C-alpha cells in the first residue's frame, strides 16, 4: 500500500496524545501528587496532539468540504465510527481540561474514567479500519489492534515521563517510569511477532487467480495498463526492497531498542536526559513504523498492475 503522510501523522500524533491522556487519567485516579500547572500542561498537550492529528487527516481528503459525509456509514464502516469518536473524544478532553483548570486540578473520578474509555475506543476504531480488511492479510489479524494500542500507549508514556522529568514531577515518574519500560518492551515484542507472521505469509491470491490464466508457470512482463493510474499510485508504495529493509530495522531500532535502553538508563540514574532522549528517538521511529505498516501490506491488485516492462 501507499503510505500517505497525512495518515502517518494522524495515527502517530493521535496515538501519542491518547497515551499521554491515559497516563494523566490514571495518575489522577490513583491520586498521584502533581503540580496543577503540570496537569494542565500535559492534558493540554494531549489535546493539541489530537487536534493536530485530526488536522493532518484532512490533508488526505480530495474534497475537504464533504468530510462530514464520512459519518453517514457508521453502521458498517469503522472509518465512519472513528470520524465520530475522534471529535467526541477531543470535546471530552477539552471539557476535562476546563474542569481541571477551574477546579484547581480536581475533577470527578467518572470523568477520568470516561477519558480512559474514550482513548481505548478510539484506538480500537482506528485499528479496526485496517484489521477488518480481510484481503490485506498483513493487517487482518488481532495483532494489528494490539500494536496500535501498545505503540500509542508507549509513545504517550515516554512523552509523559519526559515532561515529568523536565518539570520535576518525581512522584509521577516513580509511577510511570517502570510502566513506560514495560509497555515499550511489550510493544516491541508484539511488533516483532507481527513482522515474523507477515514474513511467513503465503498469500491466497496469485498471478493465476489475478489474471484467470491457469498455467503453472506464469511470468508478468508488463502492468495491466499503458500508463499510471489511481491503482498504480494508491495501492503500491513504489519503494525498493532495500528501502523497505532499512526502514524495518530503522523503526525497530528507533521506536523500541534505543528507547528501551534510554528508559533503563533513566530508571537507574535518575537523570532527566535519558527520558528526553528516549522521547526524541522514539518519535521518528514511530512514524517510520507506521510507514512500514502501510508499505508492507500487499494489495492483491498489485499482482496485476505493478510490474512495468
């Protein structure tokens, strides 16, 4: 598939914002001592990331004034459900921030629980857009849902820990630091399982099934049209095998391995620099991971359209 940068930024920004808001909701529910200004800063940053993700998603639309129509298929479309849940969640977080501001950091516990449920629902809707597409076998698996949740939660926790160290919130770091490490390890492990599964896939579609030619040996010499079209642009990334390989190892290193080492260092040294470095390293790694997630998916139509003589 062709990785559209608007979708890459939407899923990574929104996912990180959700992870940060989950951390803040849990911290408030557990009564972790935090400065009032820090709570407002963290919740506000989570809201900004959600809104930035929503704005990035608009760049993918051909007719932006018709975006409202995306909600019409909510009964059957996970994308329509996401389009409903995301603005509702943004509104809920805005209300949460206002009550935190006016209530000196105190809000009803049910509102924090509602924020947790909203973040989980949004992750599920976003992941199901891809996991429900059965003919793209790289996506059609429960690990797609797990990876969206764990990677978003990991990036949000790491960002929250970096903010906590930069502002002196030691109590929050004691709570979130070990969990940031555990979730990052879990995210890396589940993503490795996905990479292993996808590498071993034997696709049901073949050149024979795509063309209707039943010869045992069938070699494609040219694509099924004389010039490029929507099919050749939107369903194929156009990158070389070497770039795919480098991107895979790049995101494994930046999104999981190096942040894990930084988090271990931060927990051992009590220094702020490892947490900040972990956040800076993980951000491009998560974007690269999402690029690879789309690029690795093989649309069956590419069996017919992608070879050029």
